[in-house]
C-alpha cells in the first residue's frame, strides 16, 4: 500500500489528525489512496487560520484584477495537468475517462469565467433621492465552508471555490469521504497559482464529524453544499441558528417529456444520455420519461435498441459509456429500488440486473434499466434512486401530464422534446423546476445560474452574480448639502 497522502490544513501540507482510511476504485475494488480523516480540532484550526490569513494577506483587499489573475493561473494549472487529473478522478469514483476529462475541462472553464467576472464586477452608484450620493457595495463574507459530493468532485468544487475566491473569501472544504483527491489536487494548483497560505483548507472525512463541525463553527459565514436532501435540510436547520446564508443543491427526480411531434431520434438519444450517462449518479438525471401515447410504442422500441447498444465497462477504456456505480453499497441500494418497482407492479424492459463476465466480477456494475407499468405515484417514480434506472410512463392529456410532473417533492430539472416552440414555452413555464432543457438535456454553461426549487434546494451557483452569493451588501450615503441638517438647526 502506498503511503498516506497529505492534505492542506491551515497553510500546511500534513496528515489530518483522525484515523487512517482508504478509498477504492469502483471498477475492481482495488485501493486507490490512503489518507487520514480530519477531526473537529482540524476544522477549528483550519477556520481560525483562514480568518487570520485573509487579514494578514489582505486577500480581500487585493485589486479585483489581481485576484482575477490568480484565478486565471488556477485555470491554466488545471489545464496543464488535465489528463493526470482526469485519470485520478476516474480512479476516485469510476466515471469513464471521457467523462472525467470533460469535468476537468469544466473546472478550468469555471475558474476562467469567474476570473473574468471578478475583473469586470461593478458596484453601483444608485439613483439619489435627496441631497446626497448613494452607493451599493459588496464585501466578502469572510471564511466560508463548502461540502461537495462524490459524483462530480472537481467540477462541483470549482463551482464553489472560484466565486468564493473571486469575492475575496477564504474557504474550508469538506470533500466527499470516498472521493477526496480532486479537492486536494485543486488546493495544490491554487497554492501554486498564488492563493495565500491559509486561505484554502481541505478536510476529508465523515460528514457527521467534519461537515457538522464546519457548519457549526462560529467563524463560518456561509455554507455551499451539494448532496443529499436529508443532509441539506439538516444543514439548513443548523444554519438557521446562526442566521447564516446557504446554497443547497440537493436531490432530484427530473421528468423528461416526449411530445407527439418530437424528433424521436433526438428524443431517444437525449433520454438515454439524460439517465444513463454518469451511470445515473446525477442529481439532474432524467429518471422519469413521460412519452405521448401516440408515439409511445415506437419511442419504446427505439429506446430499447439504443439501451442494448450502450457500452458498459472499464472506465479506462475510451469506448466505455457507462462505468460502475460508486461502490457495492450504492449498487445494493439501486437494486432494492428496482425490486421495489417490481413489487409495485412494474415490468423490467431492459437491464434490472448486474452484467455477467469476468470484467464485472470485482466491480460495482449494474446494467442500464428501464421499467414500465408503474403509476407516477409509485415510490420508484417519486424517490431519487441515483442510479441507471428509468421509469417509462405514457401521457395523453397535457394538464394531467403537468400535474404528474409537478407531483414530486423535488424540482431540480426537466426536459421537453417537441418541434413546436409554443408547446415548449407553455409546458416549460408550467414545470416547477430550476432548469428546463428543450430538445437537449444535461447541457451546462457556467454563465447560466443553476439550482432547484422545493426539496431540490435553495440558492444558485454559476452565472456572473454567483460572486455575490459570497458577499454581503453595504450601502453608503454621501451628504452633498451645503447647509447643516435643518432639523438640528431650526
């Protein structure tokens, strides 16, 4: 076994003070890395050091173009190590190499975007309504916390770190316990790019220990969290005790709608990508496909043909489209949901089992699965599975369709396949989701805000205004009157 890797805590590369643990490659269960878990004491040391560092280094006091220059260098550093980082993330969570390359490129683009947004960010002189000049300014919140998931580590971490640094904040990271390496490597790159020591700390370990300590720490002024809904709700409750702002990107059960006039080739490809890419381990996975009754049979036929052609296999292969699930425990959870769907009266059209063969024996593989015959009220259609399982449902009445799509506690994303822009606008406007894709799915732009409604979360990430999420607004009034205030002199 290789020696435990170090992490960046309070400006020093060292081992965290908790017990040593290992992470595994989902393809074959082999050990990827060993490292020490952080403790509540490590959290306190990191937060205290961040508070000191942001004042000592005058990080927030740098000219915005100076901070932007550092963010540009981080983007360059990510690109220079692009293939290495992609391979490391493949080992961390088992995603196919083509997908991890795209995530690394996305992370670099996020830092580039927020560098530009930082340099061109303007405060306001607001319209005066008296004999005075009024201004609206934004100041960094201070030390903020980020808790990131295992499914897309480097992209999720960049979406939190880049705007926080652009705003002039310091950040304490809690990466997912089983995928800590991307946050650690990102800290290496940021330090090399010129981020002062202490401004970033990375604290791997259990959420119940490390995450809880970060959220509760009195010097933490904001939490950015991506993960499960129950955990997010717990964070929100703790944050309320501090009146601390949060952004919470939580679960989803996203509907995709195929209309009678849809281009079925496009719709089939989009539905396949929406649910089976990333092995369905995505909060925005299109896990409920509502297909108009007039095209249901033909769509199903094409969908099954496309599903059978998907290449499930070794994440290191350039040909692989679907890798393993993140670990054996998660696969068992997916299997329980499929069995639940069968118990509720559903029929498996494709998949519903583990693939056979020596390639798959040691890994946590599961075949892409399609189930029909369930009502939208079934638990398998209501609860997030976070795996490659699609519920196929017919529809004929638009009002009933919208009622079913919105009849869910989640509201993260949705998709519509139609040739008619009026239909797309009408349905999209009625869907209770934070994102609507029309004739595409699972496409992202860092320039466009992202987040959910209902139990899919609060707040938004990305977009130019993403920087302001890490600031507090302050108003200035400058008196311009020549005479003293009349109230005091009359």
